[in-house]
């Protein structure tokens, strides 16, 4: 099979003829170092990890002092057998958040009178008053830039609102008024992409300039990040005109239900650029971004040392176990994570978007950083990053982080959680004799609409269950026609008009997100279906109302 071929090869950036460097030589720097990351043992580890966790290819770049090491493994495009290189471009997902925070810092520290009132405590609503309105007046009026950039606003993810439809950045922000909060302001850490989208909208509104332009002028050009983009068309055009030196990685998801192969992700399935996850880049350019945080004192650095400290310092503690730190709880800064690993401070961020994942981190005290990018949704990149860290720190074999075992445990726990979903969400329902749905299945079919989550279409289906001989009534939910992800759900009947929704985001067979949530149809006095109550945000107990149209 072609999939097996993926893990028999790796490509080194040093093999590019125009470099003419040995594969174990640093790509930059005035001296050689004893540190040699790409050993035979490490290469075997990477290939084995890619094989087990189904990654078509990945690229690695490491910085240590003035030296940069980089290598590609596997393929950037399976169908064309294009080898992965450190100049291969990827969608970098949530690593974008650090660039959004850095861009806002330019306004905070600006000497221009137009931005004089902007500081880290500025209220987001004061910058985009008409658009930034939440369901709670206090939260609306008191969420600061620091709150929004450190995930302490009390707003949960609500990701369906921005992936289930072609929604502009401004409209994404305007939809917040229809989405409930989960916690009080600053009461808990809760990841929310929409807050970074809101900050990027505020930047564009205040400056009357696009994020793409500001990032290029303020951050990327000063750092020499000439292969970093905010717009997919710009990235594709650059790759096509690079004479073969740069290619764009094709994103893949593995279908383990039907074809048992990697399925390419169309670019139309990638959400539009925003401050939460819009950057496209490669590992070599990202080493320049990492160096900014390793050496903030450099005069050429586009953000100040004060900003670096602000971005990497703790603004909100993160629950223990969220990341593999050894020093207890980690923290979230401004668009960056932080924690203690082997008595050393570690900063960084991971990123994931349909068919792509990125993991970057650095250890300031060791003048060391690493970034891994891959072209699928898989835990491989994160496993490889922590292996690189342990190798660099010369951690004894029996004390190294077993990222693969952690990943296997996580996957097993998720499967168990899904298997127990019915009893967890509807306690006592498993042994009860169910009351039939109020209406024939045909009556539930139709389109259901929410002002922020957009539309779902419900159709009839039949699904054999494994625990009883007869069939259980079931329905299918399909996303909006212009959804960026295949957000779908299978509604399995529980009792009366209560249903268990097996909720998916991604490609069948390799769902990026898979969960089970509660749902309930509401029948009006007319005897007709009025709408659907659906747990669109799994973090919330309350159900969202989708009106039948």
C-alpha cells in the first residue's frame, strides 16, 4: 500500500542542492556544535511514530544558539509523491494566536496619537462597540485585551459558529451575542478561538488595515519571514512561482471506515483567515519567530522585550494535565502557553486545523527551540516535539516522556467515553423500555436554524443496533452547504422526543472531533415539530434552540 511507503523515506533540507550542506550540519550559525539531533535512532523513532499515528509527512526545525537544523520526513503530497522539506508550507492553526497578540502589542506601544488610549487593559468593546456584544452586559463591558488573549473571558469554544458556514471575521464577532457564556469573567481558563478573532477584528477596525498587511509589515518582513502568509491564495501563488523550491503541503485525514486510506482535504474546507488560526508558513520561518522569544534583547526584534515578557508570563493558570509539564500546573500568557518541564520554563503553542497540525516550543534558559509541522490531524507532531526536547536535555531513557503511550491512553479514554455516552447523558435510560417518538420519522425531516450556529438539515435514516435485534429509530444531521468542516451528527432515539446525538467534525473515519451530546425535538400544540434543542457546545449543559424553517 502507498501508505506503507510513506514511512520508508525522509528528506533532509541539507539534501537541497543549492545548500550543499551535510545532513548533520547546522543550516545557520558561525560554529559547529556537538548537538546532532537527527540520529539514526531518532529518524527511526519519527518514522515509527508517523506509521502508528498515520502522518503522511512532517517537517522539523530546531534552533540551538546560532545554529538551525531542519529536516523533512515523508510526503507533502501522496498522490504526486512530493517529498516533505523544511520549506514546505502548512496551515499553522492556533500558533497564529501569538502573532495576533504581537500585532496588538504594536498598537499598545505605539507613539501615534490615534492609538494613545490603547493598552493591555483596554476594553475590547470600546474598540469595536457595535460588533462586540455578549449575552451578559458585565462581560461585554469589562473584557479587556488581556482577558481575550489569555482565554479567561468565560466564553467556551462555540466552534460550530465559525466553521458551519462561510462567515466573515466581523460576522463571527457579531454572532457572540447569541452564544452563552460558561463562566464568570476571569473565573476559569477556557479556550476560545472567537476571542482571538475578535481581537484581530479590533486591530483591523482601529487601523483600517488588514491583518495580512500589518503582519507582513510589522512582524514578518523585519524577521525575514518571507515564506509566511495570511491568505491561502498568496501562499499558493508563492509556491507555484518558486521554481520547485517551495511546495504547499496537501492536508489529509485518514478514512478508516471505507477506503482505509488518506483522503485529501480540499482548500475550500479550510476556514478563512482570522486571528485565531490564519497563518500559513514553514518550519524554517517559524525558527525566526522562536528566536524572537529566545533573544528579545536583539535590536532587530520587531516586538519589545516588554512584550515578550507580557506574552510569555502567566495570566491564567491552566488545569494540571492539560500539557505534559512536570512542574504542576501550566499557564497561558498572551497567545502562548507556559509551564515547567524538568525544572526549566517552556513556552510555545500547538495548532490544528482541518488536515494540518503544528507544535512549537522553546526553552529560553537553554537557548533552544523546536517546531514540527505535519499534513494531517494526528498526535504524531506533538509526540515528536517532546522526544526532541528530551533528547536535547539528555533525559535518561527510563525518564523520557512516553508521548505515544499518552496518546494511546487518550484515544482509549475517548473511545470509552463514547461507548458510555448514553448512560452518561441519559442516566437510567439503558434498561428502560423506550417510548416511541411522538411523530413518524418523516415529520422530523427539514432544516433547523440558529442565529449563530447556522443551519443543519435533518433527514431520516435507519441504523441497526448491536444490542437488540430490531432497529432503533435514527436521524442524520448534515451541516450548512457552505460549511468549512463536515459537521454532522447521527441522532439515535433514546426515549420519547429525546435523542442521543453522535456528533462529528471532520471526515468520516477520522473525525477531528467526535463526541456525544443531548438533543430533543419540541412538538407544538399543532402537533408539528417546532424545533430542535441541541447541545451544540459540549462544555455547556444547556441546549441551543434550532428553529425549524
